C-alpha cells in the first residue's frame, strides 16, 4: 500500500518535482494522472475534506480558467469548486498530495518534502 497519493500532471514541472521528491525520499507513492482518470464529485468532496488549503485554492486561475468564462466568484464555495473541477478537470491545481486524512497542494515546491516527512 502506498504511503501517499499524488494527483499528478506529467506536463507540469512542479508536479514532476513532487513525484521525484517522493521517489528520492523512498516514499511509496500512488501517482494518479487526474487528466486520464478525472476525479468525480464524490472523490473531490473527499479530497476537500482532507485539504489543509482553502478549497478555492484547488482551482488553477490560468488562461483556460478565463477562456471558459470563469471568475473568482465562480469558485468561492466548496460546491462551486467541485462543480467546476468536475466540468473542467484540467483546472485542478497540481500537484496535490494526500497522506492519510491530510492533503495539500504542493505549491510552492518546498511544501512537498515537509509534507512527505510529516
């Protein structure tokens, strides 16, 4: 059984950093490529229950966010965050690390090693 789950996008250098850091530390990680296997509403709700960061931080505010017509007002509540991420999985912030009943967004990068060590 894995020590940690990493929600990963292999095209993201910060996400790759998290998987490499886990491997270097000898931490068994279950790497989930969330773009290939998007999280459903129930999985997102479970993730938010564990997330130590504000729910709204789980949504990336990038060019695609704007392109699909979203604003910060669209991701203020837990329910809004879940709805947006179900519809647009690529807006999930990455990496996300889950360990037991705790989860963090692995940004900035220095959060990753501390989380893995805890």
